[in-house]
């Protein structure tokens, strides 16, 4: 996994958003705790949770804006890797549901990596 703190922070935020789509359960909470530990940013987990829970109605839009503003100047490969890494993290609990898949696809479209993302997750 990349060691860039901002990349890791965005990765954690995306996974927190995705898991919060249907309300966080114990397994998802455990995945986020383990992920933040693996990334070395345990202190960022409360920030990510608060960012999403602060206003669930606008959580996607605020996450989208933050991810877009922090990654769009980077290469498409970096943007694709961010979403692919978040997808893989979501699979740690064994599945990605339909609503979560839609969130990923919408983010991939916004980051202009939609076709590559869909190809990657199909494999």
C-alpha cells in the first residue's frame, strides 16, 4: 500500500463512505479499524467517521468534492489505484453490495477512470 498520508486518508474516507451507505455494522467497523492501522493513520479514523456522519445526506457530495480536489491533478493511474484499493478493502468482509458498487462507479466516473475501473473490478 502507498505510504502517502493524503492518499491513505482519502482511501480511508472512501471506505468509510461506502460502508456507511447501509449503516456501519460490527464487521465493517472492524475492517475500518484494521485498515487505518495498516495504513498507519489510526488517528484519522474518527475524522473519517465524523466527516460522513456529520451530515449523511451530503456525505457523498462532500466526499466526492474532497477526493476530486485532492486527486484530479494526479495521473489517471493514481486515481484508478485509489478506487481499486478501496474496492479491495471493501471485499475484505466478503462482498460489495449493489448500493456500494454504485457509489464506486459514480466516483470512478467523476475521476474519469470509469471504464478502467469497471474493467479492473470485473477481473
